[in-house]
C-alpha cells in the first residue's frame, strides 16, 4: 500500500510540481491550499507525512505546525517544512514550531524526494519495540508514550513530537554517556539525513521544554565542548 503524503502549499504550480514527483515515486498524494483545508483532509485520513509551506494565507505554516504538535491526534506526524527563508534563525523558528526537517525554496525535486524518504525511514515502525526506564522516566516505544513517575499520586505523561521521542529514546537507551552532535545526528536522524548540527540543539531545547512540565528537564545535561548526556537521576537546578 502506498504511503500517503499531504502537501499544504498555496502556490498551485509548486504544489503540482511536488505532487507529480511524489506520485512518480510511488506515493499517494493529496494537496491542500491552506491550513483549514489541510485539517479537514487530516481528519478524513491521517497522512504518513506532511509537506508544509511556511507562507500560507490566513494561517501560517509555522502556526499550523504548532497546532498539529499540540494535538493528540497529530503530534506524531512527521512534518517537512518548505520555506523561502534561508537564514539560520528562520530555520530554527520552523524547527521550534514543530517541523522535523526543512527544505529551502527554490529546491530540487530530487532532493525533496530524498528528504521525504529519509524522514519516512526515520519513523517507520521497527520490530524491536521496547520499554526503557531511566530515573523517573519510562518510555514505551510500542505505544509511543513517555511517563514520569514522580513523588506524586498521579503519573504524568510527557507529550513529545516524533523527533523528540526518538531523541529521548536514544538518550535513555544510553544513559550517563556523552553524545556529540554528529553522533546524535547519525543515530537519531540517520546517516542519510541532510540535517545540520545546529538542529540537534533546537530539538534538545524542545525536549527539555517538554520534560520541564514534569520537572525532569535537568536530566539532560549539556557537556560543554562535547555534547549532551542523560543522567539517571534528577539534578537539582
């Protein structure tokens, strides 16, 4: 069965270019010209991946990405953002909004297809799904859920996007080790990824923000000049 990709792009010529190339690569494709139309299509059938333009009428792609990430039904959907904004600060803003990858306009259709395939491979279901616990955190790869077992009567769920989930899964599987940015890119994003090292910092920030809601953000330590480490114990700030 073909994988379904939703294109959210308000320029018909660009949407057609992307759609034709994806269709020729074997994908099932639908197109929405704005965010509200895209939301209706998502409710009808959840796509495997969303290609989202930054500049959309009415509601920007950045705003729409934030809304998708805050929704239980859509928080796990991989998002590839298209943007004419090539500055690092703009890319960081897109990643902060919830995008997993970005492509700068004008783009090569071949590169876009390669990015799509890499992103889909990153999130394909693996057969070795497991549960791992470190300190108060427990991650269940099968259900894609993370819970914090703190000194309170209620267990708290940690809501994460797909990239933050994979990042935390890797860190929890290798606690107390220092991981460099290139190592994290290789293990979490894959060696066929086009992601820049700066992206790791953005996703670490997003992961810490999510963990802060359950008072576990200090478990992720920055090791100056080396990278990041996940501690087995809560660290007092």
